[in-house]
């Protein structure tokens, strides 16, 4: 399919975080944006931010983006198909539900679902940003009867917002997000929940590992409850698999079967390697350089300036906070063959660093 | 108890990653170090690095640090108690086993276990570093019949190496590491294992969340199998609790019981808040500032220099790699009341940033 240019104007229904961010990104690209929301306050705020102008009755959008809460998705999509002759998409987290709800509608060909893998801890139009989708995966989920031109228009929307289009069927999408998002979230919450039950002095031994595993569990329970609920079939299938695996681990530990235990752990190693690497390229071998950094403003800046002077590109950074002293241990992830040069260069510049 | 000065010389048995790092840290503090290892090659390498000198038969250590693999811990501790009149400690990951194995020995009072919460993806003496324990928690696990002076000596060892001593009974220690390390590791491996089974295009939707949850699962299966096996009772107790919680989640999702699901997710939120904050202090409210950063050397340095110029202290950093383009999304964690100032300051300096 040749690349379609995004037609305008684009109507955005729902001026929350996602809708406002889409409006801002499209306006930055010079596309005309029409804003609708049940809250006129939200429309005022979003248009005040430059995300578009309030939609007028005589406006004729070429594309409608439905960015309303899950419970209102299907009805809003149907209304948009009936009240306009525009291509219609939505940005909800789960894709099979809306498709099932509008199947059989005569205009269903103009609807193509989508789902940007982007968000924020904050919500509402004030949290919106033109940069929200920059470089983020954005799933496009055509159904069997989607008009190919409509698919092209939604892909043009994604590219114009700076996202990376990834095409999947609605059912595949829902299985994918169950696996890479919903189930990891639930499991993270379970591990974190056991921490809440721990004696506080046990938690003093917490290192970076448990902090990483439980980080996403800090998300809003009401929002994640709603998302998981909407994707229940795919989530339940994976949870059932996970329960079998958990039973296998319990059995292996219980009978001190190291071979079985190692095989289960080795599957985990394989899984971490299956996640696509930086910029979708295969993972390069990397090494971690540890640096002790005093905890006051400017020290990180000095560290990065020195690393840059050494000429080593930093691929990733983690800061490991220690429980007892005002020094942080910073982990700089660099290409494996550059680690020693970085350590030497940092030593020359007075840092305590090691591989 | 008044603080005890670390007596010397200190014998380190096992010149691997931990033993060599302890030798290097003690030598940096001016303490005499004697090295032993079944591999004379390891002793040569470690002493070549400056971690101490090979132990001679006439040497009389005041402290013996046993840093050998788990399977050889108990026998090496007993031999050290019998061949010297020194205080003896070990640095193994699990503490009840060695204590049980040497209980009833007439010299058991001179033994006090310990466990530094530090490590590396690499192993062997060449991976050693004097900075390995800098600011890291280091558990000290006296048993009922430990000599208080011996406890003081081990605490002096920890402080001399730059670690933060945390005193727990052996049984409590093992329960603590089961909860904050071994079980999170196993669960992370289970989630990662399900990724290995996924269609590759599903993994294109992977975001920072699943990367965080599965990061520790990349660890060596043989090593973690051995550690989990040694701590089987505490691990099994928590896995059984986790299985009940998983069943509760499956039931809640299965019957679309949002209240139950939200309650389980809310326990997770409480757990993330229970992890001690930076430097052991209560967590301050923080906000995340997102910045788009081109992926070439020097850009991170420029970002940190600009953040520093704005006068905002960066509490933590995450880099979210996108699957399709040479721009990374960097998350700067800052005090909540400084986030807007940072965004404004970065905008003035030409960055694309948002809260």
C-alpha cells in the first residue's frame, strides 16, 4: 500500500490526556483539529493549549479519533460512523470489544481501531503533550471488513503524531497487550502486595531487582482494573498458563529438582532476550559500569559530561538508591567493548567507577 | 555496643568476585589481607590486582571471611574455626543452612554470618572492585550463641568495606531475601518465560513496564537455581501465598469483580510504597519529566547539564528505547514541586519535554 497523506480536518472526541496530545501533535504538523467532549471545560482547556478549535455543527471531519473512556467507546464509534462519512478510529487499550459491538453495522468498513502504547501517570487535557507519542509503538488493528483506505488514513494519523505503526488484528492485539502489559502488571502487583505484608526491617534488604519488578504496580488500581476487565479472556488464558508454570516452580523447589528449576529460569532468560532491542535492532552486547555519585545537584551532569568527554555513548541509566548514605550508585549501560575505556576515563577524572 | 575497630590481618577464603572485592576494599583502608583459594590461579590474579597477599602457613588471621560457593560454605566455616582462633564470617546468600550445619560445635560463638546485597553479572577475581559494597545493604546475622565481640568485628568489616550493616537473625534474613529477592526473581522469570512463547510481532508492543518486570530474569539460571534451592523453605512459604493471591486474581477477573480486582491492585500500590526510599528516608512525592533525546554521544550530557543549570536535582533516570527510531525517551524523576520548573527550563533550552 502506498503511504496515504493524512486528510483534514480531524475531529478528536474526548479532550483528555490522549485526545489533547493527539490534537497538539496534529496542530504541530499543520493539520486542522476539531475538538469535542462532554465537558465543555475540557474543550476550552485543550483548545487554549493549542490542541484545536471546538467543533461546530457544520464541520465535516475527514477522520474522527474517539478518545473516550472504555465504557463509552462502542457507542461513540457508532455515532461517529452515523453522523459523518469520515474514517473513524479509537485509541482504547483493548480492541476486540469495540469491533464485536459494531460488527454488522453497514458503515463498519470506515472503522479501524488503534492503540498508542503511551500514557502518563497524570490525566486530563493539562497533561497533554505533542511529544507523547514520539517514537512509541502505536498498534493499528484492522478487522476483516476494514476499508484499506481507512487503514491508510489511520496509519497516516500515527505517523503524523510521531508514533511507530504496528499492524495486528484486534484479537492478536488483545493477546499481545495481555502478555506484554496486563499480565506483567497483575504479577507485579502480586509481588508488591507481598511486600506490603513484610516486616519493615526485611525491606531494608531491597535492592534494584525488586524495585524494577514492582515499579509498574504503583499504577492507578481503578484504571488498571478497568483495562484488565475489558481484556478478561486474553488475560485469563495467560494467567492460567502462569498458574501452571508457578505450580511447576513450586514442585521443582519442593523436591529440590535443580535441573527443572534451572530449565524454568532458562526460559526466563530466553524471554528477556526476545524483547526487541533498542530501535527494533537486535540487542548488542552491553556491559554495566557502576559509578558512585554524591547526591547533590550537578553531580549527574558532571558525570555525563565526563562520560561524553571519554567518547562513550550511554545506552541506558539506572540509579540504585542506597538505604543509608547520601551517595547513589549509578549504572551506566554501554556497549560491551567500550566499558573498560569508560571506567579508565572516569578514573582519570576522579570518579569511583567499575565494571 | 561501642564500635569495634577492624582487627587484622583478615583472611579471605575464595578469591572470586566477592572475596576479591572485599580484599580490595580492605587494602584500600590499609588492612592487611591474606588470600586463599583452591585455585592458585585465582589467588595470583587477586593478589596481582592488589587484593592482598597469598596466605602463608604461619599467618595468624584475626578475622576469616569465607567467600566460597554455597555447597562448600559449612565445611569451610568449620575448618576455619578449627584451624584458627579468629572470628569467622561468610558472605553466602542464605544464612540458616550454615548455622544449622555448625550448631553444637564448641567454637560456634566465633562465627557470625553476613550477606552483602551486592553483586555483578560477571564473576571471578577480575570482576572484583573495591567499590562493590559502597552504600549497599550488608546483612549481619548473629545466631543465639554468637560472641558479641565477633558481631562487632563483622560489623567493622562491613563498615570498612563501605557497606551499610543491617542486623537480622539468620531465619529472618532468609525470609527477607526470599521476599525481596528470590521470589521476585522467580516471578520475573515466569513472566519472561511467557514472552519467549509469544509471537514476535506481539513483543513489538513491549513498553518500559514489561522490561522492568523482567529485567532480573536475565540472571544466570545455575546460580539462581542454587540460591533458591538453598532457601527452599522460605521461598516455598511465599510461593504458596503467591499462588493463593494468583487464584484470587483469576477468580476476580473471571467473574468481572472489579472491586476485588481493584483491592488486589491497591495492595500492590501499598507494597511499592513500603520499599524504603532514597537513603532510607520516607519517599518524597516525585514527578516524572519526559524528554526526547537524540541517540548520539553527548546528548545525555547536554540534557543533564541543562537540568543542572535549571537547578533541579534528578532523583532517578529511566531511558525508554523506542522500537523504530533513533530518539530515546528519557524519564527524569524529580521532586513533584520542581517538575514544572524543569519542563519550563528545558523548553527554554530547546528540549522537547513534558510532565
